C-alpha cells in the first residue's frame, strides 16, 4: 500500500514551491490573461475535479476532460445531460511557473533507453506527434520546430556499450523503432555534428524544440475563453494547496477536501500534477518521487554559432556524472539565423540539488560551467584565444524536477485512495511524456465519474496482451465504453501505472539520492578526481 511506503520513507516531504523564483527566459513574454489570473474572485467551495498544478501535465488533464477538439468517437462516451464537469485548477504561483516553464525547451524521445519495453518508445513518439497535432490544429505560436536530428553525444565507454546493446536489441525486436535511431561513431560523422570529442552519438529522427510556456499558456487560454466545453474551467493562480483530506469513513459523501489559505474546496476527484512537489500533498511518495533542482541558461551565441551558423539539431550530452542538454532558438525575424542557445545541466556542480525545492537561487559553479562548457564540447574557435572567453547569459535560472525511484513516471489512480490521481516523476524527461500522461489521467477521471463502479480499476486493454477483452458487445456488436477504448489508445506503458506491487518493488531499489551520489562518483573517477568529465 502507499501507506506502507510512507512507513519505510526516510525522506521528509517536499515543501511548497517558494514564493519567489529565478527568472526563466521562457517567462520573458508572459500571458497578460494568465498573469495573476483568478477566474472567480472567490475560491469555489465545491468542484467535480480539482487539478493541482498548471504545467504541461495539468493543462493536458483539464484539456482532455473538457475540450471538444477531438474526433466524434472520442466523445461518444459522454452524456450531455450528465457530463457538465466543474473543473478547478489550483496553482501555487503563476500559471506554468514550475518545471514546464523552466525546462530546456526540447522534446527528444529516448528510443534506446528501454529496449525491453517497446511500449515506452512508441509512447514517446506518439507524445511528440500529439503535441505537434495540437500545435497545428490550434495554430499555436510557440516556436515549434520538428527537427530531423536529435543528437545524444556519448562521452564514456560504459554508456556507449549500453547504447550499442540496446540498439542491437531494437533492430532485432522492434525494427520500426530502430528505424528512427542511428549510432554514429566515426570521427568524420561526429565532427560533422560539432561533437569531435564524443565517443559516439545516438541520432534520433524525429526530435523537436519549442517554447513550452507558450504552448501551455495557449491551452489554458483556450480553456478559459472557449464557449463550448464539456463543463466549466476555473483557474486560480497564486493559490497553493496546503493539504488534501480524503473522505471520512463515516461520511455519506465521497468528497475530498482541498485546503488552501483562501478557503477549502469539496471535490469528488483530485489530480496531483505537481511532479517534484508531489510529496508535499502525498507524503507516502516522499521516497518514490524526489525533488531535484536543475539549472538552465539562455546564452547569446558567439560568432561561430551565430547568424547562418545555427545549430539545426537539439543536443544531449551523456557521460559518467553528466547529463546536459541544448537547443538553439531561431531568430524570429529570420528563421535561418540562430538566436539564444538554451543550455542546461551541469548538475554535477550543485551538490545540494537532490531534495532541493528552492528555485529562487542559482549555483554559481553550475552557472560558470554552462557559460563555458560549449566552447570545449563543440571545439569552438573562440576558445583558442583567452581562456576567460565565455558565452554571455541573458537569463540564468533553476527549476525543480521530480526524480522517480525506479526512473519511470507514476501515472494513475493512487491505491487505497479512491478519487486521487497522480502523474509525476518524469526524472528530467517530461516533454516526451507529460502530454499523453495527462491525457490518460483526464480520460481516466472521466471514466470513473461516469462509471463509479470502475473507479480504481486499471483501464482494460492497457496491457496489450489482454487478448480476452473485446471492444465490442457480442450481442449487439456495438462498441463497449468508448472511454475504455480511448484510454487504451493513449498507449500508456504498463510500467508507468501506479500499483501496490510497483510501489513495493520501487521501495526495494536504491534511493534517488544514493543513485545520484553513485553517478557523481563515477563522474569523478572518469575525470581522475577533478570533478570534470575527462572526455568532454
């Protein structure tokens, strides 16, 4: 049970988000509608569903519960006489002011990471396609660019061996996924990708980059302004949820109480879309999803990567103790020219990052690393002069990720807590997962609202091996509940689902902090004790 996990937990729950935060580049053009937005002056006292968190996940949950922007079949399961959902979204700070508004701006499916669970690779590809579809359908201006290459540069032999084994497995068992991935190891190919010191590189097609805050802001704005939803949407920013209380055993009403400093809301369903902060409201997850602070920078390009010398690929840099990431924005006035380099990582320099929930501070060693690292990683000509050459950062900021103990997201209904749902623990890999994870939760909540007897049950068909389930009634030959079919079509990997058994297994694994410490130690060994990776 989730409560059993709590009894084993040694880590304190996460705090609430800090009131002040560092200034993310992605917030440099905030939505005038969303800034300080409260749909109603007073906090509602009741709701059908309360969604806590307004980033990519929370926006997706609300969108897929309320929007009519789907094909007709997806809403055959709705009864207009009954389905008039009252959805309230609570956000501790401004809308989309957490991890989604502070990340690296890239969406790179890591198709080689889980070769023995092919559903994960398919899900990440589908997630990218789903985001692209929404952007095209709604004409969202968020600098979205689908790239032909997402490059994951590899800097140590152990990672290279693991990737080679993974790709060999994919080629044999999943040629459709393998067709999207290529491993380059020749010096000439690596040099052509600007990474001459790498041992190899995994090149993925497709990958994408975009302005994540603008995407989410467009979704929330649409929900606030759309006259034709399956219910009502009420956004309350600057309203942290301080506690959630389940229905009392002797109560005749199955209502949760969500407490805030502005009052309480009685609700049938609660969705926690708070990622790294989830244990603040769900302490039993303190050792299952741990907050980890990451750091980002927006760098003005040096001449060798400015103008027409734009980097057309997104990058990840993988080695012992390092996991950095980079995209380059395009110049709005001339899309063929390069603008800011959005570079993040360097977490090996911030020894206080695991467990941190304060994103109002910058680690100066990490900031210096981010301003200088690309000179060596790309072997840029500017480094041949004075060693004091640095990129100039227009913005430097931090954000809080949620690292999962078993390195996979936790998505679904919380065991032994009827009416409570979560999607969290993306482990720094939220953009290729969060949108469809949110869709799964949105549809799951809708199903449980319409069919209470199914509440807490896994959606039928989530396991592709469930061959006994038929989508059609054998007597009428009519489709069974469309919401069940749609849940299965989302394709959520079974490994992501929250279950008692998964919680038990995860609690037997290495703690997040211990795993992070071991990775840092491997990095120090690779660097000969200097704290830098020797091959970078």
